[in-house]
C-alpha cells in the first residue's frame, strides 16, 4: 500500500502524545513494506525530510501569518496540506491508496482530496471537542464539532483507541457502531488491525 498520514503534530513538534504515536505508526508501516508519507505542520522546518527509520515527512507552514483564532488558522493551513498531498499523489503515479487523518484539524483537506482525487480516508480520533471544551456551546465550538462530524460522515472508517471513545463518538456524532473500529496501541495485533482497516477501506474505493 501507499499511505499518507495527516497529523497536526509530529516530532520535533510535540504537543501531546499524538506526535510520538504517529511517528511509531509511520515507522511500523515502513517496516511492513507499506510506502508511507507524513504530512504535518511546523512553523519554520518546512519541506521534505527523511526522519526516523527513513520516514518521508513533508512539513508545511501557514501562508497567512495573522489569525483571529484557531479556525481561520486551520482552514488556511489546509490549503497547503491539500497542495502537498496532491503533489505526493501525482509523484506516486496516482497510486495513493489511503489517507489516515489524525484529529480534526486536517479533515477539510482529506474531504477535498477524497472528492477531487478519489482518495479514501480513515479518521483516527484521539479526542472530541465536547471533551476538550466541556460544556462550551459557542459558535466556535460548534464549528469544530461540525468539522468532526463531517470527518466521521465522509470517512471510510473511524479508528479510535478505546471502547469508551467509540461510545462517545456514537453518542456525540451519531456514527453507526459498525463504522468504528477500536484498535488499542497496546494490543499485540495493533499494526495488523490497522492494516486490515486500511486495506478494507482502500478496497471499498476500488470496488465502486
């Protein structure tokens, strides 16, 4: 397979646990002979890099420097994510099988690439806006929740790390249970289950 991973954090830019998890995933995919790219954000380390174990990483920065909030930052940054992912797609001879989007930030780019280039994606959910901003119901929070909902609706599959989070996604976004797969990173079959999910989603695209 040829896979692109989207993550808004990735070493050396570490905000929480997600950065190291995505790095581990990319390394293990490469070790399993799955060609893998990571598209991520950085303030100044932009361009193509070859990192840990040969992981190909493309970092983008936001072309718009001043923002009134995270939403405008995310939406303008998504244009760069789309551009880089499209370049990878054409360089790979239009053979990208799947995008794995971690968290909500790059869902707009994933949906655009799905519609424009027929690249399916899985949405790997680490957290929900309802939990990050408990009880908040401002237009700002509702906008982020709507992006999360769009992500679950358009995804070929939703991946999460616990049954509790699966149940919260079902409750919050009304996602059918059979569209969510729980894959614990501590499971001995962790990578095998992720690859099974990737291949099922990619094959679903091929059968259309």
